[in-house]
C-alpha cells in the first residue's frame, strides 16, 4: 500500500484534520495512499512537528464506521498489538536475527488523544514504515517466500498475545456460514433475473455444502481462536527496498481473535492469482502453485512450531474456502447495492465475485497437489 502515492485534490477538511495531528504550517504534503476498499488513507509529510524536531511523515486514515461500527475497539486492539510486539522485539526470536521488523504505532493527535472525531467521522494516525514498499503481484520466488515469512513472523510474534485481550471489532468476520446466511437473505428476496447473477448464484449453490468446514472444526475443538491479522493480502506485507526482506504487516484494523487459517487462505488467494482481484479477464485467473509453495515455505519456516496437526490438516481447506468466501461477500454486496466495498462502476462487485469464484475453481482443480505440498513442506 505504501508504494502508490497519487496526488489528488484534497479537501480543506482533510487538511484541517491533518492539522489536528501536526501544526498545519509544518505540513508539506498530503497524498492519497493505497487502494483500500474500505477506509480512506493519506500520507502526511511534514518538516517536523516543531522547528527543532526532525522531518517525517505519518499515515492519516478515516475509518469507515459503517464497517467498523466501534472504531474505539479497533484502536484498543491496535494499541494492545503494538505494545505486545514491541515487548517481544526487546528479545527478538532467532528467525529475526540480522533482520528489521516494524509495527505501525498509533500517532496521537496534538490534544494527546488516540483519535479525532469530527462531523461524525473518525480519524486516526499511525506511523509510516519508510524505506519499504509493497506490490500488487508476486515478483519471484524470493518475494513469495518473504511474503510467507512476513505472515509467519507476524503470527509468531502475536501467538502469545492472549486472544481475550483483543476485542471483536467485526462480528462474524471470516465466519463463512454467516456470510452464506446474509447472502441467502438478500438472494431470496431478489426480483431481477440477471444471467450473470444467475451463474454466480449457481456457483454458490453447488458449493453450499462444506462452507462451515473451519467453523465446525472450531466448534469441535480441533481448531482454536488466536490473534490474527484478518487481511494479510499481498499489498499489506511491507518489503524492505534494499534487502527485499519482509519488514512488517500494515493495515491492522482487522486484527482480532480468529483462526490463522483465515489469514493463510487470504494471503494465498491474494498472492497466487497473478491476474489480481480487479481483472476483467477471467481467462487469466488461476491459482499459481509455484507461488503457493514458496509462500508456504516462508510461512512454515517461522510458524511450523506453533501449528498443531489439526491446524495443518485444515490448511488445504482454507486455501479453497477464503476465495470462495470473498466471492460470496462481493456477490452479496452487489445484490445489496454495494454498501460495503467501494466500487468504481456498476457491476464492479459482481465482476470481483466472478474473479474469486474462478480462482476457487482453479484451487479445486489443484487441491490434491496442494494437499501433497502441505504434507511435504510441513513434514507430516
Ligand atoms: C477489504 O479495504 P481493504 O482493501 O484493505 C476487506 C478485506 C477483503 C479486501 C478485498 C475490513 O480490505 O476483507 O479481503 O477488501 N476488508 C474488510 O480486496 O472487510
Ligand atoms: Mg484491509
């Protein structure tokens, strides 16, 4: 996300909010940052908060309070996570030897509060990870391995943060059966007979059975809740500009208790589709096993020691489930009139759903190879 900075005409409102975090006369630039579907993000550059302090920059964000209805809980989690990782970094794990690792920290406003509320909007700032960048596609095997390492290190550093210290900021986030219920509600009251929706609906129908695979395993006690990132897609893994090594994960609003499987599935669905989420050419969407292998290698090099046999058993399932779930979420949003994901044109979320469904099909075709790969890499 940090790699793309686009000049946009900024409203005076954004400038005024930025001024609540840094004196306005010290701010040199404000730019739109990233391409998130939910929040609005800006990079604020300044000459130092005071004449004596160093120049720098920070990330300013307006949280989407339709999605994050309790933004103060998001901030609670951000602080808990930041404090925990900082204390872990005081005696870093051996896998971090000779490496840099960073975690975005809350930047308080000038009134020393964690956020600013104005005109019904919720704004907050966090530190910017410099000399690092992200991409929207995997570049090579080393890059893939680093993305996997990054997620594994993130999980490893928070694996001893008790899940009950984190608040549930997004109820049912990644609980696939709950998304299916919501889809059923809107789909059953649908009046328009659109052939594109019809084929997407048929795709969901054919896969309805088994969408509870992870939740059922959780209920049976085979899997357990742990702190997770929630959205570890490729452009949320920061890569050092010089060494090419992963240096941290950004976009921490969805950190909350969950299953590590949600994260692994989300990382792989985003990284292993070289066509990207936004393509309108379904013929080039496919799940790349080479990238998958390198990402899992990197992930397991850090995370293998805290994964149980059950965790490993359900890895192939999550690789299939999370693209299916995201497709279902996009489709539902389309049917509901796009209240959740930002869209740029009519039918945008329906197209995004089609991409994720095509990716799901590709995973299904490769599932036996994925199972063998997990066994081989995990040594089980
Ligand atoms: C949303 O806003 P962004 O792009 O960081 C969504 C993720 C999806 C992603 C798909 C809170 O993330 O779950 O995977 O879009 N975030 C939320 O691009 O729903
Ligand atoms: Mg996000």
